[in-house]
C-alpha cells in the first residue's frame, strides 16, 4: 500500500463533502419522485410505475457506487483506471 501524501489528506475532506452533496441531492430527488408517484392517484399509470422503479434503481446504484468512490484515494483511482484502459486497448 502506497504511503499517504500530505496533499491527499487535504483533498479527502473536500472530495468527501462534494460526493456527499451529490449523493444527498440524488437520493432526495429520486426519493421525492418515488413518494410523489406513490401518493398521487393520478400518477398510477404504467409510465409513472416504470419511472418510480427507475428512480429506485438509480437510488440503489448511487448507494453502491458513490460510497466506493469516497473510500478510494485519488492514487488508487488513477492506477485502476490505467490498468482498465490498457486492457481495453488490447481488445
């Protein structure tokens, strides 16, 4: 495991706060859509039914992906991206 640089420690808090704000906006927006569709009787049509399920899936995906991003360091993201990019170039 690579040693933590002094600049990485200073970047962790702003990056964490930025991802936390993005997650909260995403979660509250999709949760609001789901609650609105479930409570309003005029929105009980197939289109809004599928929209509420799409909002649920987006909540699920952002609940999985954003915590993984916040726990990864910038150096780890760069190294994994370069290894994935090199594999894609071989195909």
